[in-house]
C-alpha cells in the first residue's frame, strides 16, 4: 500500500457532509409549514436530529453513486443498525418516542431488509418479522472480519429478540432518495415560492450560507444549540424581506469587511480626503465604506438584482445632492478664500456625507455604507469632491503620475 489517500473517496466523503447540511436545511424549510415548535441539529443523536414536542426523529443519511444497491450485508445497513442498537443498549435512544430513518440515494432491492423496512410500496407491504429473519441470516452467514464489521455485529448481538423487533418497528428505510443535486432543486423550488423565480437563487445562496455557518459554529462549540423553529423563521423572513421590490440584500460577510487603508493610499478618493484635511481615523472609515459598497454593489450587479439603469439613477441623485451643497459652499467662499477657509468648508461638506447623506438606493435598503461608500466611489472617479478646488488640485497631482 502506498499510504496515499484516495481522492475519489475523499470527494465522496466531502459530498456526504454537504449533503447532510443541505438535507438538514430542507428539513428546516419544510418544518416551517407546520409551525415553529421544533429544533433541528446535525451530529447530535444522529446525522440529523429533529425534536418536536415529545417526539424525536433520527436520520441516517447515505449519499451513494447512482445504481448502488443496499443488500442485506451492506455496510450502510449494518453501520446504521450498530449506531441505533448501541444507543438502545446505552439507553440514549427511547424507542417509544423516536422515529428512525435510514435515507439513502441507493436502491433497496425487493426482497431485502431495506425493502421490508420501507413504507408500504408496490413491491409489497412492510414486514418487520421477515426483515429480522434476513438480518439474523446475514449475521450468521457473514465471514467479514474487519474491525468495523465485528463492531457492527457485536452491537446487534447485544440485543435480545424483543429489542431487535422493537428497534425494527421504529425504522423506516427511504431508498432512491434525492441526491445532493435534486435536494438543491427542491430547495430552489421552495425559494421560488418565497421570493419569485428571478431572485430564488440569490435568496437560496444567502439562506444556505447562513445555515452552513450556523451549523459550523454549533459543531465547533462556538454558537448556540440546535436551530430552533423560531430562529429559523426569523432568519428566513429577514432574508426574504431583503428581496422585496423596495429592498436589496445586505450580506453579512460584506458588513464584516474592514479594508486596509495602507492598500488604498494611491486611490483618488483617499487623495481627496487628504486634500480636505481629513484625519487618518476617518480615512480608515472611508476605506471601509468604499470596500463594502464596492463589493455589495458588484454582487447586486453580478446577480442581476438591480433594475436596468437603477445604479446610474442612484448615482445621479447622489451627485445632484452633493452639487447643491458644493455650489453653495463655493459661492460663500468667493474667489479669494484662504486655504484654511477652503479646508474648513471641505470638512463640513464631507461631514455631511458621513453623518447626514442617507439617500437610499431603495427605500428598504438602509445600510449607511451603501451611501457613504458610493460617495467614495464617485470621489474616486472625480465626479464629486470636498475641497472647493478639488478638480484642479487632483489634475495637478495625477498628471505627473500619468506621464511617468
């Protein structure tokens, strides 16, 4: 053996984890239709655990290649039985209150344990007694000696016949389940109902992103416990509202951006701030707002969330609001104003941008950085400025650089 890991096996494992997260999200979305009195957790009692009132659902998920058959000797079947049998023996699983689901994208052929433990289907009704016979026979005939197989069978052997029958009575095998792609399509369908087909993908990406981060924080012990129905409904509703006609989504990772002022010292908007005598701390804030606005606006454009001409109309409004104040400032200063006077007035008009300029691109989109950062972008294009003589001063600074 070379000791090298199998990239295909690693890929399948990664796909399995993503499938687990996506299925858990689908469970949350579907549970919303029944109310908010529930919780969903991953890697708690099982791959997915759902608790509602006094009832608990445990889900074992098996994401397998198309055509994979789950036979009576299948490791997927026996590993699942081992987990549940061990939980019964350790009294961690109260069978009377717990529904057990083995969900696999593979096939449970007719006449196998999986078929007999599936909900009634055309091939025949459930038959737990027959499933028990087949399991006992598979256990007797097996010659597998790996440590995993030994542990699987040991857990089964530890149960008496009544315990085995009670366990099987709570199990439902759901084969030929939707794979990760079809599960994503189901989620997309739910998103269409929530926000329209045009915005469904963008909405789903944000909901899925939040859910994945929420689960990671929980698994890492850095967040609260299971996702509750009330919490999920609040997040779902909040993100759905961002896609109303009068709003636009503000992404949490964009809000977390800070920017590095040292990487933007040559930017024209920073030169404008320096020209107006703005201090370093406020320049850092300006860089932060510029980075956030640039990234968020780019996403809106890339995801086709903006209406035709909407961004241009927004910038026109920003420029016109600035012009009214700037022209008054220039008139009040006159032609013979000293540099100190010009800087003083430049600081005032820039303070208006920081504190009072809140023209919204849409009424429901009220993040301040969208306005302040957009003004930095306009300043970078020299469409607005703070110093009364900003155009001439900037041209003098930029022309030598352009000629090098």
